[in-house]
């Protein structure tokens, strides 16, 4: 959960990638990965700018209610965003 708090403090917007598949029991799932830039304090006290670091983390793995339709995919993705409270920081979503 600590990494998810870093998402809320990201510099700018957050990009997402989602992958959807069906398991052997015919249950559909979605995995969502977030990609963002984080400012890290410099080790030196005289440093004027923080060091920037690219971060990525799995932020959601959910069962999709029903088939792989656009509405069901959107519902599952919004559920992940609402759970981690970063909907306003969404920049881009790519489905694999």
C-alpha cells in the first residue's frame, strides 16, 4: 500500500497498461500496471532540484464481471482507480 501512496504524490499524470485474459475455468481477469515519475530528495543538502525516477507497479488485479466488452473493461479499470484514489491523475491507458 505504501507504493500506492506514492502514486497520489506523483509529479504530473500517470500512465497505465492493462492486460486482460481468461483463465482455464473461463473466468476473465484484468491486471493493471501504473507508470509514473517520482521526485526523490537529493542526498546533498545544497542540491536545488530533486532527482527524478521512473516508477512502475502492479496496482490492480481484478475479476471482470462478464465478458471482455468495452463496458465491462471500463468498469473494472475504474474500480481499480477508485480503490487507489487516483482517477484525476490518469493520463493514458493502453490495453495489451
